[in-house]
C-alpha cells in the first residue's frame, strides 16, 4: 500500500511523532515522496524546492541507495533520511533544525514500523472483508434457495450479489440444456447479445478461470472483444450430465479484478453449480415421475379396453395371457360376439412399444371391432381396417399385424384372415400334427393389392388353436438366442392333452425357463382355443340319419360299404368330377378300416354287433360307429415307421384313416358303447 495513502488514512501516526520531535528538539519534521512532493508536515510545505535546497539534492534524492544527509540552508540545518517498507523505498523523512542524526534515524525507523504495521492491518482488514463478503454471499445464496424454487430467479439473485460484492458493472450467467440457452443477466440490459454468446462459447472452451485486466490479455482471450470491455472475470461451471453453464463479470470499477476476486468467484461458482445440479436432478425426477404416472394411466386405460372375462361356450375352452414389455404395450386382442353361434377372435401387434404403440393398439382394435360388427368377412375386415389406418401408419412409419378369425361354435369351423401376423398353430388331435395359420395379406399400413382370400379350418374334438404374437417366438435368452417356433411346438406337444389354460401356462413356463434373468424383449400375447375331447359337433343335416345294426363279421363289410357309398352319392353338392369319386372312395375305405378293427380287435373275431349311423351334412358326411367290445387308447398307437417292413396292419390302418378323414374321434365306454365318429367334408372346387 502506498505511503501517501496510509498517512492520509491515518494522519495521527505522523502527528504523534511530530509532536514528540518538537518537544524534544524544537524543530520540524516533514515526509516527502521520491519526487520531492510533501506528504505530511507543515501545511505551508508542498515541495522540497520550497526550502531552497540546491539542485544537487534532486540528483541525490534520485539515487537508489541514498543514505542520510545533512546540509545548511540560510543558516538552518536540514537532515534527510530514506524511508522504506519491506525493503522498498517509499519516500524520505526530513528534519529542519538542530537534532542528533541518530534521533532522526530512530524516528525514521519508528515511522517505517508504524507504516508497515498499518499496512499489515489494512491487508488483514481487506482479507477479513473479503471473507465476510464470501460468507455473506453464501448466506444470501442459501436464503435464496429457501425462499424460491425458480432456478432463473435464484441465479439472477446470486449473480446480482456477486456483481455487488465484486463491484462489476455487468454480470451474466448462461445455462445450456439440450441446445437451449437460458440467459440470466444483471446490469444495463437483459438481452442476450451475439457478443455475450461469443463470450459464453469462449468461456466454455477455457480450461480454467479467465482473469483479464488489460486490453492485450482481453484480445488474446477474445479477439472480437468490444472496445468498451475493460476487464473480465469468468469461468465455466462444473455441471453434471449434458448441461453446460458459464458465468462472467465485466468492467470492475477501480483497479480491476484481483486473485482474491477469482477465489471468491470460484467458491460461489461451486454453490451455483450445486444449485443447478440439484434443480436439474429435481426436474428430471419430476419428469420421470410424471411420465411414470402417465404410463400407469395409459396402462390402466389399455387394460380397461381389453375384454373382461373369456367367452363361455359348451365344449369350448379359452385362455389368454398378455404381458407388455413396458407399462404399456403394442399387443392387443379381442373377442367379438357376432351372433348367437359366431365369435370373432382378434390378435394383433403394433411395430413398437410404449405410449405411441399403445395409442395405435387402441385405434386398430376399435376399427377392427367396428368392421367385424358390420358383418364383414375376416378378409373384408382386414381390408377395410387397412384403408382406414394406412395413411396414418405410413406417416409415422409404423405398421400393424393382425389376425382375424370367426369361430362357428355349432359346426366348429374357424375362418380366418392373417395380415402379416405371426402364424398361429392348429393342433389336429386325430392326426397328432400341427398346421399353421399363415398370412393371407401384408401387414396393415401396406397397400393390399391381392387380398389372398380367407382360409377355413374344420376343428374336431381334442383340437386346439394357439394364437400368439412374435414376443413368444422371439423371447431372448441371456446368450441372445431366441425361443423360436420349434421350442413352442415342443412345449405344446408335451401338454397337448391339457386344458386351454394348461396350454398357455406350459408355454409361459417354457419361456421363463429359457429366458432366465434376461429382460422381456417384446410384448407377449397368447390366446388358446381348445375343443374338448367330448365335444359334439352340430352339423346341418340334409336328410334324416341313416341307421344300421349288423353282425360283427367280415362278411358284412360289403353291405356297410354299399350303404356308405349310396349315402355319399346322395349328397347334392358332391362334385361330378373325379374329385367326387375320390371322396366316396376315401369315406368307404375309412369306414371299412374301422369296422375291420372293431371285428378283429374289439370283438377278437368272436362275434358281436356293429351299430352305426350315416348323417348327411350340408358340406359332407358324418359316420358314427358303436361296439360293445374291448376298448383301447388310440393315442397309444404311434404313426407307423417310415420303413415298410416295420409297419403292422392295425397301426397302418388307423394311420390311413387319420390321413384321409377330416375328423376322427374315439370315445370308450359311452352309454352306447365304444364310439367312433368319422367326418369327411366335400372338397371345394
């Protein structure tokens, strides 16, 4: 600190020395600076030249190591000795009048000690004030946090406090989140100028605090700095995640920013960064909680739109499982009651997950339901739904797969159309084989140029159909293997005799064991439709049932064959082409094989009675055969081996019957005896 400033702030220091000097010597004391100007002493004294010192004294005063000197001017003795603080020359002490040189040196040393002490006190006071300012600033920051939760208001208040404490003309803070800049400023203007944007980018690229107090340093850091920029203190904030921020203070009044200012700014920046980090974290938590609640509401809405309960029909079982990969999913299903005997079954999958997929599932399910209730066929339902959805689906670059099936519970026919959906599986109990419900059209969202037509299945007792989404076959194991259709068939085959719910649970159990700890990769939906083994098929009859009762003898087989042939030939829709002859031949062959088995294996060639009936249907013929012989388990007879020499007559005959008839059912020990039912449908042209 300059000697002049100390003597001006604390004049009593030199006044006490002057009073003591006058009392002791009767002379006067003066303090002059290195240029010869008076700093303290007589009020009439302003420069050393006023005393009349020779020109040589100016050269002497300029010497860096000048020692104490004495001279006489106009009969008055004058002594001058250097003054210094911490080894630095600060001025001179001059005495006018008689006085011992040692006393002047002692007085000079005393003055130097007093000045050094005062300078230290001033420095300590400045440090205390700086510490107090810092504590006061932190206190106000804390108070601001407690009084408001608005981030911009908090930052504006804190920035104003920094500007006040550091005596800057202007201050700003810029927060960047996902390419959005929030500008907080205090000073002459609150507009985010292009120059401030440039400065923000400069501060972001700086690796440490920036402190510039001269034009050279300013232009080195920021070549485009405006002319009115005198000094600068700024730094970027240590923020977490993707947020960025920088704070800057411009044009401090006085002598520019100090290292202490930088230390204070650094301490406060830590507080600001904590404020921003906590606020952003709080906002993130709020967004996540809001999104979670929205997902929960969407899941509740989606669940409420699904069918409540399962269809209930005699001799038919239904089971469903639907597991979304997230709170809401892209799978959907529906049961639509079309009339007393017809049930619509819909299963679909939107290409995607989450809320967008959930919105489309609701829309697609609603349109499919409306089109089905208009009385359209399954393929027509698919086509009309695609027309309604295609423009929207193409706009969002998504598509929907859907399978629409109509089940006639009276004759157990299932007619379906498949819009690019995962093929369902039809288990044919009489043949112990699977058939697939393949696609008939592309997915919804793609223009249908060839509808491809519908397909019809004739279900029989013991059959089941499994509808599912690709989340079943594409379930992922920890080593990134997929569950696949083969594992699905194995799980169903192992439980082919189970109830509909047992079939669904067997698949879910197999998937869980395969998936282990791997997360669900996609939504999963299963619908099982099962015809009970004891189901009685209701067919439309054209004529009264033809009944017969004959001895269990191989000689009567020709008579039975003649009745079967005659009945088949009476069908009005029997083709006149060779296909009609094949139909008659196959029915006659199947009945002959079953009767032969009854005679040879049920009655063991010991005689008995074969009772039967021939029922003419609108689309085929139904043959029922009864006997009172030994029963057996037809499922215990496997398909014959591929090698001819491994075949046996009985196993081969039953295998032939299963292949040539559309439905083969056997029940032991009914009220009418052991019961065989054979059904054959007229082939379509």
